[in-house]
C-alpha cells in the first residue's frame, strides 16, 4: 500500500513537470505544434540529472538458466539511483548489451556526441551519384541509435531501462533459441521480473529494433499482465517468409552476415569477471555446446545436393507446420497493448509491417504505423524537420509517456498511419489504404481511399518504346494479347538493384544507380511498361503478379518488381516479390482473394511436402506476392513490371532445387487464354 502511494505521488509529480497545460491535437506528418511539444519534452533538461547503471544483473529463468541484464535508472546529482519507482522499458537483444553499452557511451560524450549527431543529420549529398549516403547518415541523427541502445533522456525523465542478452547470446547462459518457444518464455519471465523490482511501478514497455522489435510482437501476442505498450522498430511477424527464405529462396547475403555477427558476439567472454576470478563456467559450457547456432543448417542447404538426405533440423525449417516455423509466426490478432510500429518500404521485413498493423484488433491511435522510404538501417532518416515526422526517439518517448505514465500529450491522435508516399511526400491516413490527408490536413484527392480498386494490367510482348535497354521491351495493357513466348536467363545484374540494397540492409543503396534506378538490373530482365498516366494515380496495398511460365528443367526461380518509370527513363522499384517454381503451392488459409477469385496476397506454403517439380515444356501458372506499397505515379510517369530468372544476391534456391533447375533459361508464355498479369490497387484515372 505504501509503495502504491509513493508510486502515485511520483508519477503525478512527473506528469505535472512534463505535461503541457492542455494537449495539442497533432496535425500532419510532423505533428504540428504537438510534434514540436514532444521534441521539446524529450530534448529539454529532464527531472533527474544523471543515469545510474548496474551491470550484468542476473535474472534466473524458470529452468535455472541465468540471463544477464544492464539496468539503467534515473539518478540524482550525486549519481545515486532515485528511490522513486518508475515505469520500466525492456529491450531483449541478441546483439549483446555490451554493444549497446558501447553505442550508448559514444552517444553520451558531452558536446562531442551532440555535434556528431548534428553533423550526421546535416550531411547532404543530394544531387550526387552517392546521395544514398545521406539516407544512412540522417538515420543515425534521427534517433535510431537511441532506440537500438538506450535513451538517456528517456531515463532521466523518470524511466528505468533494462537491456537483456537473450538466452545463449552476450553474457547470458544457455543455447541461443533464435526467437523460439523457450526464448519467448524468457521474455515473459523478464517482463514479470522487471515489474516486481523495487524500482518499478509494475508497468512495463518494450523497445528495440529488428530482432528486438520482433520479440516485442511475440511477447505482446501473449499478453503478459505487466506489459502496457510496445514500440517495435522495423519488426517482422514471420522472419522465415520475410528474410530466411522469401518465396522459397534462401537469403544469401543478409543471413550469413547476420549469423556471423550474432554468433561472433555471443563468443565474446565477460573479461571483467575473468579478471576478477568470478568467470561463469556455465556460460562457457553452453558456448562450447553450440558455438555457431544455425550456421550448420545454412551451410547444409547449399552443400547437400540430395533433397532426401537433408537433416531433420533443416527439413523442419522447410515444413510450414513444424514447431520451429510456427514459433516464428506471430499472431497480431492477439495483441491488445498499444503498439507503435515503424518500418520502411524497402526494409527486409516490409512484407510484415502493414500486415501487422491491419491485423492488430485495436482502435486507431492505440495502434500506429510510420513507414518511410528507407531500408533496415536507414529507418527514421527523414525526420525532425518541418513537414517530416518527429525523430524516432521523440516518438518513442511520447508513446511511453502516454501509455505508461498516462500523460495526455496527444500522441494517440497522431497519424494513425504516417507514411512517405513513394513518388510524393509524407502523408497521414486513418488506416493503410484509406482516405489520407496531406501535411496541411486538407483532403488530398489523389491519396488512397475506399474507391481504390484492383485492376488487371496484362503483360504483352508489344514494345512500349521505353525498355530498349532490357532483354525484351514489352507493354502493360488493359486487355490480354499474344500469343508470344519470351525468354529470360539467370544473370548477375541483380548485384546492382534495389533488392540487393534491401538485402544488404541499405548498404548498396549508397549508389544511386542501384538503389534509385533499376536500368542496370533491367538489362537482364523482361520489362512491361504502361502508357503514361494522365493524372496523379495512387498505387496502395498489396500486389499480386500471375505469370504463365514454361521451364526447360524440373524447377525455376522467378523474381518480379513493380516500378515507377519517369519521363526521363529512370525506373524506380517500388516493391518486389519472388518465388521458386516448385514451391508454388498456395496456402489458401493465409492468402487473400478478391470476390472474382484473383489473388491480392498469395502466400506460398513453402514446404517440401507440397513441393511440385515443373515438367519441361508444360506451362505452369505462378502467383507471386509483391509487398504492399503506397506510391503515387505523377502525370507522365508509367507503371512497369520487371520479370527476372532469379534474384541473386537477395536469394538462391537450395542446391538440390538449383540442380533441378539447371540454371537454364526460363520462358514466359503470353497467352490470352491463360494470361500473365499484375493485379494492382489503383485510385485515380490513369487513362490506360
């Protein structure tokens, strides 16, 4: 009872210090006066002057495994932690809290750190061939690092932040369970532990990016009583489909880099404990037992040529109903705590983010989504300026103030969907694919609304006059044409493509000719281009491509992109999809169709037990899902669909399937009786 009184008094005092006299209603993508207020609340001097850190705090799990956490608490002028309980923010990370500590320290050097952040935000290479560098540096200055590590301003305002090495990583004991059932149970136990500490009010939020965003969704779907709000940055609801094997092809760039980084980090010992004679031998034993988690499975799919000889470990990953696969798939329908999702149209997890937002059964405001035109490591690069969204750390602070402290700051009136419209500017909308407003708050007639409709645009061999640089310059028509048979072969131009930029989490995007212009990639693909649009035309929502294919072998690998082609010929990829031909069986329970039977979101089963080899010379229809977009084609611009035989370096089929394909050329049959088409959501009058 006494603790409750102390808590209530402290929270009330903090709220009076931080809350404006009256909440201002946010207007537009930058939040208007409310957004400026959130930034001032975050950046101005806080209630407490210092941060106290308790290193390597042991948290014992139900099975006896000990996880290690760094606990960051607000501190007084002498550096002593305050006695007043505070809400707690938990970050479960596989990237080691040692890494978080180093990044936090770099951000906390007085004077120097602020100057460096400003320099990152102000660096502008726009107009040069390397303008993509600007996207990356501005993300560093846009609050992304504070959401990855810890936010000292947040802590000084009256929060405790707990950063925990997940089981089997960093200094924590155990075998890394990689988002599995045991790791998810650990997260629930950590939340419960944090809620019961003397420095906690009992109210817990979760923060973090990527993996630490994904495990937030996993935890929220299980509804632990102490969890009150989450702020997942670039999360996924299904990492197997998004990253490990999208369309059935293994991610051969990001995955090995990521596995090397996490496995390398988990082998770094606690040197301080070693020097002090208290080294954890259980930690060492678990690392020796499993030093390179999942590396063996990754190597096996490329070293084993016989699909029947794959190990049980690999085969369960290639079974959509296996416990491993099912444990990775979050059910957003079960999430009941306020959730703010941030993502990017070219993030490796983009296929999940809008889908998660749509599925969460919360009213607008309690769920929010912010999507920029960026990659995994450039999230928040467009922020903190008039007309642009507030910085990531500012939004996170406002979100937790609202849902963990009860401060009426107006954040629940923001958005609720705030997004960069590809080909246009930043907009807000009441939902994804619904009527939106521009930055000034007025109705924007060309922005997607209820009247948006799916329409077929058919792939035709007739030249458009715009794709002479490609293997074949075809057209998009409103009626099917043909018959024609076009051939495309595997190649390496994908090394310079938006998919390569996506798979390298944005690194390749520093070269504009790869990240912002697809013509190099298109030199080894088939292009199908529409007539120019007569007026602004919005493309909003998930896209499906139907290809009528013919193979010379027992398998194939297809990739498609949907592009915006400018009058000067520049071809900008809006979204992409891919599919291994033998894994074409669609999981109807997960897929979405229109009333006429056309798919708008065909989800392949991606299982060995439903695999169907192709028969040489026999046409095979493939339905390929293209991640949802929000884009606007300006007058004079054209819609284009590119078709490729492969998608290296984004993915490769496992070796057994590549052997079946023989890496042979692949054929696209354009037959009016069985047409190939893109099913695309359009609003406006393109004049096609």
